[in-house]
């Protein structure tokens, strides 16, 4: 009798332990999936300090961000400026040439932006544009339309938590090439319709809004379309090519720091947060329960789209958000996949900062690509 009680107690203890472990994993998975799927307003922080000017240079207190190589935006409350590459670092101060705008006053709290430009195409670039509404299955989604003279349109798709401003860096070059540029919003963006569950689907449903943008462009006279996606926007573009009936209208694709494999991306982000990577499948499982996402579908290496237009793939070697290795692997497999991919890796560039770190290299690659595909 006593032995039987001991066995029962042991079995009960094991079951309780398993329940606790399962509950713990479920809680972690739910939290992690929330970080991934739940849209949130990005708080505008100003962690850096401006220290006035020295000649034609803006002076900033030295930090990891203010000392980044390349061209960046400096943003503060009610002000923006564009600064060039680091001119001097000494005594805890960083000097950068002022390229556009006015220097922030001494003592102003600022932030460094890869987007460089804030505002709309007119206020930031001096380009005439129209605020248009793209009809989607969830309602009208606002977009900026900068018209060009060529029959090819570029549809820009920003990344998670970003905005249409992400595309402003490249709009002048696209416009100079004669292309019309449609910078779209998609579900859960500010001003755009919300998804029925209020969650991001990481491209699994957002591609339908890109399809709607293609349909809109065609209705406005576009003969060909180039899709241009950053970060999660790259995942959205990938799903558009894979699943849209309008993918045949796409004559070219530009992907900047794209998510081409969500599992590898989540592993990297888990490492960045000190979370064991064995929990990534748990987060994927919980996210799948909440949204119906099939993460395997996003692996463009194993499940490439049937439609494979010429593609310019750009990634920074120091990307700490989306692993560059996933882009390298896709580029290496391009021949086997019968996918004409040109891969450009920017040494030292972090996430979506290839344009900033190596502007000339980026613009040259983009210009050559547009010449071949336009």
C-alpha cells in the first residue's frame, strides 16, 4: 500500500511538473508572439544630444549611433536635418557635415534616423505628389503617389513598425528614372484599416494589400510594376509573388534587408534578447494558433515563388535584426531556383541602413537594376 502511494505521488509530481513546464512555455510563447504580432505605436525617443555647430559641421555627443559611418537623419522635436559621414571624433564629440536642413540648437535632444527624411514627398523632397486611397478588401488605405513619365510604377512596402517615410530615401532616384512611385500603407498602419484580429500577420495577409496596390496602379495606367520592400516588407513582397494572381505584372523586385525566412529571423532576435533559441518554435506555434500563420511558407529558399522576376537583393553584413546569411543563402541558390538575383552586401551596415552606410554603392546598384528592368 505504501509503495503504491509513493508511485502515485511520483506520477502526480511528474504530471504537475509537466503542467508547470507546459504552462511556462505557453506563457513565454504568448509573450514572444505578442511582441511579434501586436502592433504598437512607436514612441518617439530622443536619446542623443546636440552640441551646437563647428563651422559647417553639426556637433553631437559621442555615442554608438552618433558615430555611425554614412549619411543619416538627425531628428528632434519640430526639426530635422540630414548629416553626412563622420568628419571628426574627439573629446566625446562627433562632428558631421550638415547636408540639408538646419542644425539643432546646442543642448537639443535628438535621435539618429536611417530614414533620413521625415514628412511627405513635398515637404521633405520638394516633389509634387497626390495623397490617394487604395481600395483594399478591408477598406481604403492611404498612399503617396509621385507620378513619373514611364509606364512602369514602383510600389514601396515598408517594414514592420515603420512608415511610408522609409521609402523617401530612394524616391528621388526612382523619380529621376521617370518611374511613378506609389508608397503604400497596409493593414494596421496608422490611417489604414485594421486587420479583423488587430494583429500583424507578418506578410501572410498583408500581401493582399500589395495586390490591391498593383490593381490600383494598373487602373491608373501602369504597364509594369516593380515591388520594393524593406525588412518585413520583403516578406510581404515574397508572399505577393507566391500567392497573388497579379504577380505576373511584376517586372522587377528590390529587397532591402528582407525577411526571407522568419524562423531564422526569430532565432537571431531571440539571441539578441538573451532568449534561448529553442523557444522560437514555441513562439511560432503560439503565433500560428493566434493567426493561422504557416511559418514554413515564408522560407523563400525552400518554397520559392512560381513568379521570379529579376531581383536586386541588398543586405548589410552587420544586420542585427534580420540575418544577412538568409539573403546570402538565397543568392547562392538563385541559379538552382532559376531566379535572376543580383546580391549586394554592404559591409558594416546594420538593418536597412545600406543606403546610409554606402550611398554611392547602393544608388549605383539600384540605377543599373532599373536600367535593366525598366
